[in-house]
């Protein structure tokens, strides 16, 4: 019996599922529940199992597949991790003949329609996309899908489009967890506010909705007094937060539903309110560490950006090379980061790793 079969059989036995279910979970195929998939993947990680890619490479056609990737460069703390997940998985499937065409945009929601058109015109077979401008992207995505170009949204969605699938941490749940946490952090009757990126983005809007629904349930008499759109701009986020803290001196809490939290930390420091106003942020990067230690950040909702990128890449690569079905959606579980478990997260463990090093070690091709 081969090593691969021993691995699959062992996982099936430990998870109490069929070998077919293990195969679907390991290769990102549909037909199984997400909690079952996550349980199988966790067991696979525990025993150090990875699929035999050499054997897979011999079983698929030798023709190359071209995957277009359109992600923002800013806020780089989050999108570097998302892109590194794509690159890492790309290295893993390089022998399947995957080539990348990278068309990044500067920030979420700006220039993505033009970048998407360029990817389609370049002749890609599939596209991984962060849909910051879902309304204008919808007809482009629909047209691409009609032409047979599979579109995988990652991090934020274009739900009205015909995109093939979405990989993300479910945003409403993300916001709901933040709202429940905030309700336990601040006293009854407290005033809080939300700092969003842009409410036109599906991800940011649904996080705001989830927070707005959960917070009053967990804080009797609590009120959300303002929702700020910072448009992923550090200066704008700082100025709007600084002004909000002046206008509402009794503000008890702030929820930042994008990774752009440093300007909010700076505004709290400038007003002398660091640690006094409870701050819940989103995701994690090395520069946040000192703000956890000082108590400026009470908690952060972790969205597994590296894992999102890996899964998006794996799904599309399997579809293009092995005709694997694309599930309607992959929703990852959000995590809660606090000072006590900060050291457990990859962003802290690999804070010195640079994206350029990942690209230099990668065997994928990124045309200019």
C-alpha cells in the first residue's frame, strides 16, 4: 500500500468518514459540509500529510494553465499575507503547469475593473479577485464566466455576479463576534463607533451590519453613534477618528473592520485615550504587537488571509488542471486574537519574513 493511501486511510479512520470525503476535503471539492472539511484538514495537518502532487502531475494534462490575480497592494499588511498564500500554494502546484499573470491595484475598489479587463484580454483561464467594486465588476465577471474563465473571489465578494465561488471569513459573522466582544468590554448604555473601509465593499458592509446587530444585544442600552468610512486611507482614517473622539468624548469603544487600524491607534494616543476606549481591530501584523502590549488594542478578529489565498489558489488550480468542481463558497472560521495568544499567530512568528523572499523562492512565473 502506497504512502498516499496510508495517509488517506489514516485520516479517514481518525475523522470517521469515507476515503472519498477525505479526498474531496483535501482537494477543495464540493459535496461536504464545511465543518467536516475543516476537521479533516486539521487532522491532515496534525499528521503532516500532504497530497502526492507528483502523482497528480502525471495524471493531468501537460498543457499550462494561466491564472490571473487581481489584489490590492494596500493595505499591504493584509494583502501581502493574502498574496503570499497564493504564492505558497502556487509553488506547491507548480509542476501542474500553473502560470500567474499579476495585475494588482493600488487600493481596494480603485482600478479593479480595468485590471480585470486586462486579465481577460491577456487570455487567462481563471481569475482570483478581491472584488472591491462589486457593482461595476458584476457584468465583467458574468461575461468572463460565460467565456469559460472561472472567477474565484477572495476576501470580499461580488455576490450578485455569476462568479464561481468565494473564499472568505463570513463577514457578518466576523462583525457579530466583534459586536459580542464589545458588549462584554464596555458597560451598559455605552456609546461605540465603527471605522470601516468603504461600505460599497461587501466585506466591510456586512461586518458593519453584523456588529450593529450583535452589539445592542450584548450591551443593554448600548448605541452605535457613528460609522466612519476611511477608504483604506491612513490620513483620512486618522483625521476622521481624531474628530470623532473630539465630538463624542464619552465614546467607550471603537471597532475597526479592516486591517487599517494603526491610524486609529494613533488618534487614540493623540487624544490621550489609548487603553481607555476599548478598541477591537481586524487581522494581525507585526506592528500591532506593541499596541496589544500597551492595552491600546483589546482584541482583533483574525481572518486567516494566508489561508484564504492558499485555498483560492488550490480551488482554481484543481479546477483548471483536474476539472474539479468548485464549491459555491468556502467560509473559514474567524479567530480572536488577544495579548495572551498573540504569539501563536503566523504574522507574529514570521514578522521578519518579506514577501520578496517568498517570491524569490517561488517557482511561479509573474509576467510584468
